[in-house]
C-alpha cells in the first residue's frame, strides 16, 4: 500500500483526532483490523472526505505508525459489522464514520426524490418573466428551475449567475405570489455579497422595487415556519455548502418548496467535509446529460476578459496555457518568483506602492491573499509586514483594516467581513461601506491586511496579490489557485516559489464521497 498516501495528515491536531478515535476503540477491546478501520474512517474525515474508497488498494496493507499497526486493507473492511455504532461499510468497498454515512444516505435519498418529482406547471406570466434573460441558455436554465423540485446552476465569475438568480426569484414570485422566495448563502459574507450584487442588478435594471433580503443558511434553519411556507429556497455560493448543512436544509424543506443551488463547482469546497456541488454536477451529468435539473453557464459577460484565460488554465491545470496567459496580458496578470522572506517583502512593497499610485485602497481596491495561515508566506507574516509598511497615518486615530472572526446578525456583522477600525465623530468603531458599529459592540476580530483564499470566497476585489508558499505544500491545488484568481476583476499578481505554482497547477483537489455514485445509480430525472 502507498504509505505516502495513507500517512496521517501533516496537521498534528488532525492526526491526533484519528489516532485518539482508533485508540478509543482499541481500549474497548476492538481487534487490530477494526482499530485500523476506525483510523482510516476518521483520517478520511479530517482530510475533508465523506468516507474512503478502498477499491484501488484492496490488496495492500495499511500501516499506522502511531498505533504500531500493519493490517491488510481487506481485513479492515471485513472487520466492520453491519450494526457497528460508529463505523459503516457500504457500496462494497467504502468505509465511513457512521454519522457521515447516515448523512450521505439521507441527502442522496432526499435529492433523488426531488430529481424524480414531476415537473411543475409554469404559467405564462412566470414564463414571460424569465424570457428577459441575456442568452437562450440562461433563459432555459431559469425556466427549468421554475419547473424543477431541485435545480443546480453553475458558472464562473461573470457568467450571469446573479442575473439568473434574480430571474428565477421573480419567476417563482409570479408562480406563487403569496409565498416567499428565500435567498441565502452558507456564510454571512457570501450572503452580504449576494445582497449587494442583487441591489446593483436592481439599479442596473431600473427596478423600483426593493432588492430582496438575504441571510445565511444557518439563520434560515432557525425559522422553520418561513421555510415551510416558502415557494423556493435559492442558495448562492453552494460550493461552500457542506454535507451536514445540506442534510439539515433538506430535512427542513417540504416537497412543495423548490430548492435551487447556485455556485461555481470549480471553486474550493467547504472547509468542512465533502464537495456537494461538485458531486452533484458530476452525478447529474452522468445520470442524464440533457437533464433539466442542472445547467452550467459558460458565456462570460464581462467587458474586460483579460483574466479569463488565466482562470481557465488554472481550472484545467494546463501549465502551457497558464504560462501563455501570463505572457499575453502583462498589464493584468504577473508572476514573480519569491524564494525567501526578503524577496517576498521586496515584491510586497512594490505591490503596495503600485496600488497606492493607482489610488487603490486596501481590500476594496487590492486584496492580499495567502494559501497558508502561518509563517512568513502566510497570513501571519504578510499581515505583520503590511501593517508595518502600508502608509495609513500614525497615532491612535489611524484607520486599521480588520477581519471579523464571528457574526452578530442583529448588527449586520458577519464572520469574514473586512472593514476598518476608524474614529468617527469621536467614536472608534468598525466601518464597512456605509455601516458603522462602535468597537465595544464588535465580535472577535483580527488584523485584516491579508486573508486566506478560503476566507476570500464569496468576495470580489479589483485586484488581488496571491502569496503562495516558498516551497510545495499540501494545501496547494488547482481549486485554490482558481478560487484566488476569480476573486479579482482587473488584475492578478502571484508571488511565491515556482515549485508552489507548479504544484498547484498539477494537483486537483480530490475529495472522496459516495454521493455521486448513489445519485448516478438512480433512474433518469424528468
């Protein structure tokens, strides 16, 4: 068995969780094979997987140095009884924590029921609402969403997802004028961004009605009466939706409430286990390529498409296309090799100077994103350098960028919000756009000069500076690179070791689950 593949994750706390779980079963009298099975299942969850497929290594052994075990993989599978309270074996060679297995079964069953549901009748007025789409693909997607119990809409930045959401919402309001259409996202910051995008869309379309309100999925789940009465629930940034949260949402919805999931399947998945949106797209493509339950928007409407080739090359992991994109648009994309902190600081200072010369403000105009949290090339080190270098005045009244690390929904403050600590009318507080909240009312916050790519999901900036580590790292992937690039509208600068960039392009982020297999094995949808 490939010991590199099965070695515990580099993060000590992750390794400890799996080892402690396995050690607990050993202390309860489990044999070596069952102990190894427990470690495999727990380790898979810590890696972001929903279970683990052992079919490719069924003839190998698994070695767990922390427990001094060497056990055949086949024995691990055979050791799990059908009624084990903590572990489960399913789909022949998949091994699960029983909690994850139960979630996957429930989600697959609920999604399959929605895919099998007959199409909803769409009135002429509702059909006319979606006829205002910009393209035929967008119009068909909106019309199909109105008919379906479950619809999955994907697309990269600039492909018209926000306009599609507005069309779908308006269509459902025509279908059921006395029932609400609820809009939400997995995080508060993503919900805020959705609200801002819909407000901008309303202004651009000359609408006199108030833009719809948005909230988080967690907040939505707290009001079951509203959920029960809803004609439809539309979830944006669904790539950040984890299996457990989707399980709770599906359980709360009635069959009469339509569910629309919208997002970019090429982006980073949730920080929790699973990659629901990616699994759904893959399953629906296999289940029925012409399905009316999903659509991927491909046409890019942005006037400035200079970043599009770079993003597409990152998504595909195409090294040659990525290099060509760097060469063809030097005013919009650049890569500067940095092998040590001194080189990184030199290039960071150049980027700060260039941003200030262009009149760009920190975060609103240019954002500094990192693959890592810690280290000189991570958020900690870059935050420290930028705090010392960025010219923002002196004294206690100088503005300080901060990142909120918890939410206060009542004050419209969300985990991941970026803003400034400033003094306004003699009161020191947090400013985000027109919002101002006194510092005494703020939740926990951290310096906001730099943030991780994960933290940046759901946000958009004029320019980004992406700091990759000074050496190859386990966190690097195509999805991380693509997600960072697609946060920018105008310019992308990448700093870091060439080996890190090569590693990111070469490594797709593969998360394992059985959700796609369960959905793909069902009959075709309507």
